[in-house]
C-alpha cells in the first residue's frame, strides 16, 4: 500500500524519508506498474498512443491527427494522447510512461528522442514516427517526399525562366531540412550543370531562422540577416523550406520595396492555409493521408510486420498561385 501511495502521488500517506526510500527502490529495480491486470497484460487493448512533439493544433498537427482519427475509427481502435510529463518515480532515461501496456503501439508526430524510440524497439512495442526522416532502426516512418517537393519547386521556377534561384533551408542537422536541401541542389545541378547558381541561407538552429516571421527581437534588434542575405544575393526566385519562411521573406521583400512576383518569385512548402490566403505557391503535403498511413503502419507492425515495410514516403504536389511569375 505504501508503494501504491507513492505511485499515486499521495504524500500525506507516508513520511518524506519513506517516500524517498520507495522511489530509490523503484528506480533501482526499473519497476514499471502495469495498468492492465496481470491476467490481461498480453491482451491487445485496441488503443494506440499518440505523442505530439510539435503543435497538435497547428497547420501540420491538426490535419495529421484528423487523418489518424478517421482511420483508427474505421479500424475500431482508440487513440490515447499522451500529455503528462514524466512522473517523479521514473528512472531517468527509462521512458517508463510508455511501457505500462496501456497502448498496443505508439505514433510520434515529429522527430522523437532516439532513446525513447530505442527503448520501445527493445521492448518489441511497435512505434511509428511521422515527419521523421531518420528514425532509429526498427521504427516505422511516414512522411512526405521532402526532396521531391523542393525539386518540383525548382523545376516550376525554371519553367518560368528563372536561373538564379536561392534556397532558405531548415537548420543544420535537421534531416527533413537536409532532404529538402538535397532536392534543391540536385534540381539545380540537373538543369544547369556544375556551374549552376547556388545561394543557401541556413541557420544553426530553428531560433536562427524564426526571425523570418516578425523581423525583430524583444528590444527591436533586427533578426533577419539570413533573409537580408537572400535579397542581396542576386536571386530572382527563392525556394523556401516551409511556408512560414516564405511568408516572412515576402514581408521583408515588401518592406524593401520589392514586388512579388514581379521582382522576386517565392515558393513555400507545406501549403498551410495562411500561405494559401496570401497567394503563396507551395508544395502540398498530404497531412491527413500521412495520419491514416501512420495508423496502418503501427497496426501492421503489431501484426508481425517488419519496420522496414512500414516506411512510407508519400508523394507531394505543387500548387501554383500568385507568388511566382515569369522572369
């Protein structure tokens, strides 16, 4: 009963020294309380755990979740969204909150911490990551075709007569950003050969890049040097790694008296509603379909399928709007 009170965070039921002793024993033993009864611990729950590592209600998270819901319902499964932080009795690094058998498998929306994914793989718990370009071995993945997205954008601009095409990339070390950068570079090389124009603006972190959105920090200091470099590069068109970068660049261009697309053509990637309303040419990623495919992938793994067979890279498509025009 004392152990139960500690796990239920009922500190009034025992002294602090006793509580510390119990926590020490739990961590040393790698103890994980199983939510289901001992008799049923190997029975499928028909519940899939969902963990959002990016904003659930955002332009990517909500349609992905919507797709998950429709597919899970059609297949008679529930979704359990994990919101709580790690309890204090958990041994650091054990990821025990995912191992208590409440769910048959897990879907992480966004690039997961490798230690969590690896812990689930070791326990033979099916796991799928959405929008993660390089998950650990044994993890399924579902995402849009990043490199083909930027390739389509470059080819669209070339078709309009542009040759000096720059790229605003995601941060260094981000695998999705690497794939989008690769698509840009390959398309430019294929079209113009080894002497092709290349200008790439890339920050070390997302923080280096979010200045594209508002342009100033708390004290009014300019935070868009990368955008300014792009506008000074001689490029007549810019392929952006996402729509938010594209909208920020568009705003800065307007502040400097440049017209889009007459002076500068801009493309984004993700096709979010804010970009559509502005008239941004963008690459449409099938977020709802990715959500549905993630459900299928985790259930396939649960039925014995290999993680390698649960890797799904879905096609993306260009949506032409007013932000691109002829050179």
